[in-house]
C-alpha cells in the first residue's frame, strides 16, 4: 500500500513537470499582416492612429516607434545607430481580430523585433527634466467626452482630439528631447491646438540622457515652450529631477521593404 501511495505521489509531482517541459512556448502577440516602408514625407510631421482592427503610423523614426511600443518617451530610448533619428517609416498593421491598445502595443513590440532585428534591455536613470503643471491662471480648455484619441503635429502646430494630459506630456517630451512628466493632476481628455516655438529653436532627440541633447540652449527652448503652453492652454513647465526607466538599444538593423 505504501508503495502504491508513493508511486501515485511521484506521478502527481513529476507528470505536470514533464507535460510542462513538453509544451511549446507561447508565441509572442503579433499582427496578422503588417508592412513597414520608408516614408517619403519630409521631416516635420508625423502621426499615429489605432483602432480595434488596425494600427497606422506615418513618418515616424524607429526611436519614436520604440517609445510608442513600450509606452516610453523618445529620450528614454538610448543608444542605437544614427539612422534611428533620421530614417522615417510608415507602418500599417492589422491584428487577426479586435485588439485593445495594450494588445496592439505588444504586437508592435514583436513587429519591431522581427523587422528591425531589435534587441534592447532596461535600466533606471535620474536626469534633469520638467513637470507639466497647471498655471496659476488655470486651464484654458474644457474636457470633452472620451473616445478615439488622436494627437498629431504638422510643422509647429500640434492638434489633439480627446487627448489626456499624460499623452500631451509624452508628446512634448518626444518633440523637445527632454523629460516632461504629467504632474497636472487633471483627469479627462481634451481637444486643443498648440502652436509650438519655431522649429529652428527646437531641440531634437539624440538618444542621450541629457535633456535637449543636441540643442545649443535647451533651457531657452524650455522657457519658450512653457510660455506657449501657459498662453494657449493654461499649463506650464517646472524644472525638476526625474527618475525614469530607459531602454538601451543593443542591436538594430534597417528592415527590408515589404
């Protein structure tokens, strides 16, 4: 009897392990169809739009695509070859069925890994940056009903539909090259148009850990940007130290067109 009980016990412990070892690893989430093409549009405007059945990205750098896929800002994506900030791509992708935003971003991670042979790792760094806050005069815009969000920039004009403060802060970070955290405490989504400072004064993301890397005077640009936010939207930028997660690119290759 003891031998029988022992045999059953061994089977109960070992069999699940054997079955587990024999399982095929789950495939990462992926789009059913996707194309990645070099953009023919000039720098200065880009956009992205997602629905339950599609993801469309236009004129975006690989660094911007990585930031979007991992819900990070461009300056939080470090390293990589120079073309990450110069070459721009159009991406059209469709999942097999309805996919929520988080699912689409997981699929985008897989797509970038496959098409760009992308390899990266995570680190944590503290760097100077800015907090997006409400100005003393208060907000100069009103919340709208939630729905499909869209935030795009053409030349020096940013247009938002149903955008949150977090998405605005993220977009400002990507445009400016220095960290901008949402510290407004404002909930809800907004429609607005923001005229940004002239492009020749704007910092360009360089993948480094210095805010406004590549600009001659990032502090001056931050001041101009803060004034624009305050005058038009009732927001401003406050300088502060920010601890942030970063992705360090270990490998990236240009994809074949398809």
